[in-house]
C-alpha cells in the first residue's frame, strides 16, 4: 500500500507516520506538510532515512504544488491530517483556517478523484458538534453546531467530503476524535503546556473556572482507529473516536501536578476564551462495534507515560517553545 499523509509533521500526523512505519511493514508513505508553526520535522528524525518514507514540503491549499505529486506517484489512499487546529488562533485570525481546512481539503478531494485514489480519510474533530450539557455524548447523528472559526472550518470540510461521496461516488470516510494527548504535542495545547510550565516552575494558566470538560484519548489509540477506518470503514460513514474518559480541566491539571510533585499554587485562572465550549464527550460505540477498535491505553498509565516523555525530551519542547525547532528543516532539508 502507498499512502499520502498530509500534515504528517504535526502532532497526530507524525504519530501516525511512526505507527504505520512500525506496525505495517508493507506500507510506504509520502508525508506532505507546509511546515507552519505547528509542523516540526524533529518529530520524525528517527524515520527520515527509512526507505518507505518520503517528505515533501507543500501547502495543501496550493493545487499547483500538489498536482505533480499525484502525477508522479500512484496513491492507494490519502489520509488528511493537515489542518489549522488551534482554537485561540482561529479567533484572532480565522482566514488561514478557512484556506487550509476548506480549500486545502477540496484540493485533495479533487486530485484524489482526478488520479483515481482508492480511499480518502478525512481527520475531523468532535468540536464540529458544538457543546454538550452535563449529560449525554456526541454520536455520529448529532447535528453539527460548531462554535469557533476553527470548528466551523472543519465542519465545512466534512460537508465537502460528504458531498464528494454522494455526487462523485468517492470512496471516503470521516473520523471525529476527542482530545488527544501523548508525545510530540505542540506545547500551546493544554497537557503539554501544563507539563512544560510546571517543569520550569512557571504559572499554569487555566481558562475561566476550570470546569470545562474534555474526553481524553492517547494519540496512538487515535492512530489505530484511523487505520481501522482506512482498512474497514464504510464509504460515506462517520466514525467517532473517543476514550470515554472525561476530565474537568482543573482536575486534570491537578493530577499532572501530583504526578510531577509540583505545588497547586502554580495554578492561575485567566479570562475565559470567547465562545469556550463547556463540555465534549464522545460515544465511540459505532467504531467499537463495526470496526472492532478498542483503546489500548488506560488514562492513568498513559498520562504518566506522557509526563515521562516530556521529562525525557526537554530539548525537544524547549526548542519548540523558543522557536529554534524551525531551523531544523532548513538545516536538514535546505528548505
């Protein structure tokens, strides 16, 4: 199998690249990434010389840059991780989210049709469903009600995929996942920000009252679910992926401090994010029952493993926080 993975230098994409090259020896892949601020080739140093792996710097919103790749390589499937994902940045600058998440997805769909790609997997998010009350969970039938420019752009991309299935007969599936955690996560996100700030004895900023609820899933479990959707998912279907593992933000940060043996006095509450969704929760029974996927990580051990990874990889996240990581691809690839 020959795969095109877009956004493979980001957090989830790079973990997927590692997963595929480790667990599926018959698969080769091309990683296309624009290397914006959250794309980091240092995530992939251990695989960059693997003969089954190739990196191409390109922007999925640039059709002319992508087409030669489809012309030169016969892809069996496209897995689209490439996206602008940071909600705060979408609030202050939404236009780039529309360009990457909507136009970029359309380009990939058009090229996949034109060059007869067998399978298209769109990586979406539970945020397209909006916010939940204190009970209940998102199912694949929950109406979409995005509340940020980020989630609105992802919902639009999902609708495009659905339209290409029904209009053109494209073989495509959509996955919608809850919050991920694990190695290589960009330290603007909650868990790595709290871990790295605590390791430096800096303040840990928590939005509002800290009672926002998220469902957490280890990134490798997400990668395994994406592979299941790629191999066995039914075209036109959506598959929710979640850990059934809800935590209030404040309780999660307190647990991280306990693991790190750091004082709760590091916690500071800051003004809430505009339009901040109160609660997300995923009903993942469909992918469990139809595709046979189950999460392998329990949260207690997965969180401790993640904390340990950031302790052992201080050079990695310090280079990210300082911006030095962006020099890596210039040095290694001449980009």
